[in-house]
């Protein structure tokens, strides 16, 4: 699935502009700056495919990327929570992201990204509840593992596994990644490849 170069399809500001729900989609969701766009670049092996930045609130549209000519679409979402943008703008993105997560019929899986330094926040819990209600399976992905000590990482994974075991729609084991060091990327690719059209 990742052998051919991934390509940018389009970016939309409103859900009505999304393409018809034909191709299976896998979306990257998470708080602003958690590393969603960087993870798309690491997965596709194309730096600069998705735009990244140190400033929270970089991604301002729902961006779609094609894998293998229509077998799967990767979706880069704007971050929720804090961002360097006016409050009403952030609220508008957050609403669009939540509506997308709740209502997209071809959304096969959500990768819920959690910064390994910060762990689960209240808004992540809200998203987990929303996905459970909508019956959208989600995979927790810990990001920026290169910035955390091994012992702290192991404890976070154990705590999360306890939480996920009690959560409908959650896959049981977080995937630990670093886009910077290419850690966990093959594992996540394999998980995503299973969801593609034959
Ligand atoms: P928004 O679009 O603003 O919501 O952010 P995002 O979640 O798309 O994050 P983005 O990929 O733009 O990355 C945010 C910052 O984190 C950038 O400065 C990245 O270089 C950095 N970053 C991303 N992944 C990693 C990682 O694995 N390790 C380290 N050390 N930094 C990372
Ligand atoms: Mg982004």
C-alpha cells in the first residue's frame, strides 16, 4: 500500500466539500501540535507532503491523501484544543473535526494521537467517548517517543491499556511512535494496510 508514492488529493474547510464516501479513510486525530502531519509524512515517506510546524494550529483544513491510486485515503485533520488562532476559528475547526469523526460513513479507523510527554487529556477523553458512541474503531498512537524516557513510556502504555480495556471501539494496545526516529512506523503501516481495498 505504501510502495507507490502517496499524493495530495484535496483540502476542505467544510464537510460538504468532501468527496463521495467511496474509498476507505483512516484519519489522524489529536490535539494541536501532537504530530499528526509529521506522522503522515513518516508513513508515506514523503517529507513535506503534509505541512508541519512548531506553531499549534498549522493544519487548518481537512486534508486528504491518496494511497495506491484509490485503495485508501489518509486524512490529516486540524488539531483540537489550544491553537494559535482566534477562539471562534478554533471552535469552528473543532466542530468540523468532531462532525467528521461522528458522521463519515467510510471512516474505517481513527488514529488517536497522544503526545507521549503529556498523556491523555480531557479533550482526548471526549473524543474517545464520541468515537465509542459512533462505533468508529480507534487506535491510540503515542507520538514523540524520542522525547520520553523508556520507563515513563512503559508506565504510560500500561496506564493507557487499562483505560482502553474499558472503552468500546478502542483497539487494546497503543502503538509507540517517533516520526523523527522512524520508530513504530512500520507497525502502523501494517495496521493501516489491512484496511485498504484489495
Ligand atoms: P497541527 O496541525 O497544528 O494540529 O499540528 P500537528 O499535530 O499536525 O503537528 P506537526 O506534525 O505539525 O508537528 C508539530 C511539531 O512537533 C513540529 O515542530 C514537529 O517537528 C514536531 N514533531 C512531530 N513529530 C515528532 C517526533 O516524533 N519527535 C519530535 N521530537 N518532534 C516531533
Ligand atoms: Mg497538522
